């Protein structure tokens, strides 16, 4: 699944986004591209749960 997160801007953001995804699924694979502000997640978790966790961490998705 892919998410666009326009508020990401630095390495701290990458860590926070990764932590938020792994709170839903600790085995998830997270790839973050700061240039395009795109996050790719490979997980068995539900998209809605991942999006909610990201929003709760301060990174609402588009």
C-alpha cells in the first residue's frame, strides 16, 4: 500500500512514520521517499489501521 504524506520533511519524520506503521504491524516493511513524500508499506495489516496510526502520530495521509 502507498501513502502520500505531505508533512514529512526530515529524518525524524521518517523514524516517526516507520514507528507508527510498525505499531500496527511490527513485521511491516516500510520504505520512505522524502523527495516525493511517498511511503510504501508491505504489511498484513489493514490500510485503514495504518492510516489511522500515521494520523495519530501527526502524519495524516492523503
